[in-house]
């Protein structure tokens, strides 16, 4: 059943008492229908008993033309359930592919809502109209956006020129862009941007997509907000949606947030306005198309300063603020690697000036190891930082993963659903598409926000080095962790040995106080190395463990989100189905996985089901 809360919120904010463009209220409303009035065959299809229904219909073919009390045909219910065999049988029995219910909805609209790719292909092959509108003006495209059915959206883009889908509005004048903004769906917005949708269009209430985005946040009960809210508003501002435009009631997007007492969104929106060169008090952006005079404009005019020069001055001030904020962000970003380099410098300085001769006398082996370890650590540090982690270049439009996925969806055989494969045998789905760079990602390729690119075999973003760790620099990173742990252990051992050698004491307290007074730098380095060395050692051990089981840090933290790690079992004997964890990258043991990491370099290749079965024997 469709979510009642979603319908309630949409009705509240869009002012619709019977909004079929939000959901086919009649389709999921089985509970509200009076069972005795419903023909037996409709009861069966609503319960999903399609084989029994077909037997009845074979005996009484005239029942194919029946409709329930709300005008829904049997084809509607088959499409809603996504039963391909029943839908094909209904079409063969003569039910029109675009049969309409009382509210004007077609079976294709219902299958779009549930995201049944196979059923959608069957109906489109039977000439279902992908541009049909219901009684409230909703199209399949608008429904796909409302229910986040991204694969259906791409399938529609294959069959119909994008302009004919994106420019059609519902009865309230809301386009797919308005709905994607209202739903807070950043992935759909990026896709619509890829197809060059108009982000500045207004609906019948004079609202832009930015108005709808801010308005929708009030529908979240409990005051909850997510990072997606900020991403949507930031995306729309980057697409030059003017936040100073007013709706038919004279409200800007900021006014709506304040009227709704949504302090969080108002705060976030103000920050985004300043970032994009707007004055939240009313000042327009530099070189505005629309006219909007704020308080600051009036003051400038009274002072004898032109509005144009005032805007130029404020734009310059904002540019300077952005530069300072960027420098501040970079300083914070490079704090960890800078701290490490300073620590290494202090350790080397202390060793060369005060410790070297004594160290060689007390422990020549550890001294040699430390002297070799410091330059090797520095070399591996800079090599790991400067090596390409495996960044995938952004795709070129018309030759990107979008087109590849669209071709795969369009040409796939009925029965494959959205389980698609490309010519190279890679599994394809919408989740494999990066909606920022528009490349089709491998199963271990992830988009790194700090790097701003997709990274092959992404492991994690390392704050220590301030760089992503992926296929290109994972091995030197492991080498760096090993060398650093050993070097720090050698240095710590030498410092402790020297501290007991140079200080004469009778009690441990006397030794500690004398050491603090006479050798403060040595004490500081002992504390620093004692604090950080265990962390580096545990980091190394954890990564070696992950290499042996052929997993990445990202996968260990987020494996519950990745379908390829879970295999559904059970249910054959009537028992409940359950999902078990299966690692499709495991090559069959610790030795094989280590060889794969250090030598064969095929960690990102997924084993087939046959290979997994042979491995698990």
C-alpha cells in the first residue's frame, strides 16, 4: 500500500483534496472497498492470486471487460502487482493498454508507481501512451519522479524526447522539476539537469522549484532535516533559480521558511544565499534580471552612491569573504598532515641533536632501523599523497553512463527486471550511476565528496594524508602504515632507553620529575609517540585483516547498503526468507586474497555464482 503520510503531506502543501497526481488513491485503497460489492475475480487479483483469476477468466472470457466500482480494469491490478504473465494475457484478451479508470489513470501509470520495469516494457510495446495525463494532469513522468522510480524515468527518456516529458505540467502547473524539488530527491534533480530541464519555471501558484523545496520541509514532522535538504537548495541556487522571486502571495523562499517557523532551513538558506552572492535582507545578486530593491539599496541611494556601484562593491566584498573562507577550510583540511610532518621534524631534530651518539651505544639495531625508517616514511607519505588514487574522469554528455543505462533498460528482455548486464558482463542498475559525474561505477567504485571524483576500489578518505585511498595508492598506503608503525616503535624504544640512561634516580617519581625538568622535549616526544604509535599499529593490523578477507573499509562500514553482499535464501519450504552475507570478491582464502591485492590486482572483479559455488565447496 502507498504511504498515507506522503499523500497527506502533499495534499496539505499543494492544496489538493483528491490528488491523483500524487498517488492513485483508488489503487492502494483496497481496505476502503466493500468486499461484497467486488466481483470474485477482482478479489483474487487484489490478493495476488493471478493464476486462479486466469482460470476463472478462461471459463468466462467476458469478465475481462469488467471494472470495479472505481473504474479500474483487471489490467490496472496486474500492472500494479507487476505480474508480466497476467498483463500479457489481459492485453491478448483485448483490454486496451490505455484503458482509463474513473480518475483517468492508466495501467501504465500504476506500474510506474511501483517501478515494475518488465511490466512497463510490455505495456509500452503494446502502445501504452507514456504522455497520458490523469484527471489532475499527472503524467507517468511526474509519477516516476514522485515515487523516485529512477529506472522508469530513464526508460521514459528513451521512448519519448526529453523535452516532451519535462515541459508537461500537472493541473497545478507543477513540472517534474517542481516535484523532484518538493520530494527532496537530489538524484532526480541531477538527472533532470542532465537533460537540460528548466529549473526557473513557475507553477500556477507562482512558485519556483526552490519555493517548493523550502515548502516541503515543513511537511517533515518532528522538525527533522537531512543533508539532502541542503543539497537540493544548493543545487537549485547553482542552477541560477532566483531566490528573490515571489509567488502569487508575495512570498520568497526565505519568507516561506520563516512563516513556517522552520528556523533550521531559514538558517541554512541564509548561508546559501550569502554564499551565492545574495543579500538575505533583499539585495539582488550582481547583474540581476529581476527587480528587487532591499533596504541596503535605499541607504546607498540616499548616500549618493549608485545601485550598480553598490552591488559591485558588495560582490567584491563577498568574493573576498569566499576567498578567506576557502583558505580557512584548506588550513583545517591540511591540519592533520601538517601535524604529522611537524612531529617527524621534531623527532628527527631531537634524535640528531641529543640522541644519536647515545642511541648507537645503547641499541645500534634500533638506531639503524629508525634512521632508515624516517626517510622511507617521508618518501612513502609523499608518494601516497601524490599518486592518483584511481579517479575516474567525468563522463562526456551523450557518451556517459546515462545513455548506456538507458540503452540497457530499453533493450533488456522481459523477465530481467532492472537486473541488467552490459557487454562486458557488469551488473547494471541505477545505483551504479553516479549522478554527479555520470559514470557507471564498478561495484567497488565510489564517489568521494572530498576528492570530487569517483575512485576505483575506494577504501576510505584518509585524514592523515588528506587524500582518498583507492586502487592507485592502496598498496603504498599499507606500506606507509607498516613503516610508520615500526619507525615510531623504534623511536619510542630509543627514547625510553635514553631517558633511563641519562637520569640518575632512586625512585620512579624522582626519575620522572628530573626528566620533565631537564629534558622537556624528550618528554613531549615520548608522550606523543606513545599516544599515536598504538593507533598507527592498529590501523595497519586492521587493513591487513581486510586484505585477507578481500573487503574495504567502506564496505565494512556500509555493507548493509550494498545488495551484492546479500543473498536471499529460504522460503521454498514455506518458511521465512532471510538474507545471508556473501562476499562476491573473496578469492577463496587469505593467501589468495593477499596475492590478489599485492600481485594480480583483480580485487574489484566480482565472482560469478558458479565461481562462488566452487569457492565455497
